[in-house]
C-alpha cells in the first residue's frame, strides 16, 4: 500500500506556502503602476526598483540553503517568515521612491530564505515513496495563490482606489502564514548535521550547474511577464481590466498541468515532463507577442501556465535527484537561485528594453530567449542530467 501523502504537516506547509505567495502576488502586477502613478517613475527606473527585490533574494539563496541543511529547519523557517511579514509594513511607511526601493530590496532577503526553508520542510514531511509526486503537488499552493491574488489585488484597487489597503492586506496575510508555520512539526531525524569542510558545493549544487543556467533562462521570461504584463496590456492592447483574468487563466493552466503531470513525476519521467512543458510554454510566449488580439492574449496565458506547470516541478525534482540526501536545502536554494537570477535580469532588462523599444520589443526578447532555453535543454541539459542522476 502507498504511504499517506496528505498528512497534517504537509497540508500546513502547503498552506504556509500559499499565504506567503498570496501576499507576494497580491502586489506584483500593481507595483509598476504604483511607482509610476505615485512617484512618476520612468520605465527603466521601475525596472531597477523592482529588480532589487530579486537581487537580494539571489544573494541570500545560497547561504539559506546551507543554513537550512545545517540547522533546525523550524527555527530558520520561523525567523525568515517573520522578517518577510514585517517588511510589508515598510511599504506603508515608505514616503519616497528611494525609501520604497530600499524596503523592496531588503524584502527580497527573507523571501529568498523562507522559500528555501519552507520547500525543504515540505520534502522532510513527505514519505520517501511519494516524494517526487508530493514535490510536484506542493507547487499547487503557490500556483493557486497566483491564480487568485493578482485578480483580488486589481479588483480591490479598482474598488477602493488605494494601494495602502493592499499593503495592509499583504501584511496581515503574511502574519497568518507565520502563525500556521508555528504549528508544523518536523521529524528531527531528517535534519542531518553536516561536519564536512565548507566548500562551494555546500552553498550551490555545482553538480547541477547546467540545469541552473537553463532554469535561469526560463526565470528571465517570468521576470518580464509578471512585472510588465499590466502596463503592456494597457499600452499595447488597450486591455485595462484583463490582467487579473490573465493571471487566473495562467494559474489554472499551472494547476491543471501539475495534477496531470503527477503520475509522470511519480514514475520518474522528469526529462520528458520538462520537455513537454517547455515546448508548450514556448508556444504561449510566441502567441502572446506575435498576435495582438484579446483571444490570443488569453490563450497565451493557458499555454504558458500549462507549460510551466510541467516544467518547473520536473526541474526541481532533477535538482533533488542530482543532490545527496543531506543537500536537500542546497538543491532547493540552487534551483531558486537560478530562477531568481533570470527573474531579476528580466525585471531589469525588461524595463531598459521597454524604455528604448517599447513593451512589444521587451516581449519579443522574451520569446527569442525562451526559444534559446528550449534549444539548450534538448542539446545539452537532458544528457547532462541523465549522466549525473543519482539512483540511491
């Protein structure tokens, strides 16, 4: 008989993940508009301010992976999650664009650490026989947050006309995640104290370096899409109220593909799942920028969601399958480091390109870069993983 997947601690970890991502995505599509309307920020300045968050997360990821592997997962999770929640109050207090930029940048630190800690906790509370499947389903919690948070955020802003209300809601939701995380019970025997000498491999999974480059390239696409979708929709397509719907459709695609792909993941078909996902995603990004029509606009959301729902959990499992058992935190931090690097470059470069070539030019850049990432996977990353895959 199969071991039980949906145990109480796994559900609590997923709920914590949902709440912290809900707080994050509630603000994401509106921050460019907030900076533009409140501070009169230009496109390139918006890119710089928003990318600071990801830069901080990127810096902290490798160290958080080491800390999560070497110390109490629960204590690390609680400290980082509390700090993550407190920084939302900083948005309320920031009265200048400089203060906002500093707060936004510093906020990336605890976000980078808590996502590593919480996803590693999820691995710890999963039965070994259902780990691949459980990791894939774990992502449904942040997919669901992405499905409803942007829509709710945009709806509330249109209803009350105040960004401050959204900042307060994000703060309260983040505090709720802290409360729930405090009730999670982790198996202490799973935490292995590492007595080896410090090396680069303790901070970054060097055995997965090519996979990290590949996931970085996909993260780049999401960095541009998530931060500039609302402005692109308004300026290029004249769609002012459809951003929330777009994210909802995209996230339903993520949700459905995770459910559909769980069997393939449980059977260890990681590379096949990744390949299927990236090809579907490529179709979505191409439709998005090539056909400027509302039907194509929303159809692209479905393709991108379906594609990433296969792609990301497959890559996460590939990282974990390359790592040793006492490198779970490092594996988690490494894939997130790669994703964040691409995401941050996308935020920054997307704004710069948009300033000189418009948002249409920025999204053509995304389509071309996504195609290059697909080529890299089929030409090198697939064989790279199979060669380094551990069977223990």
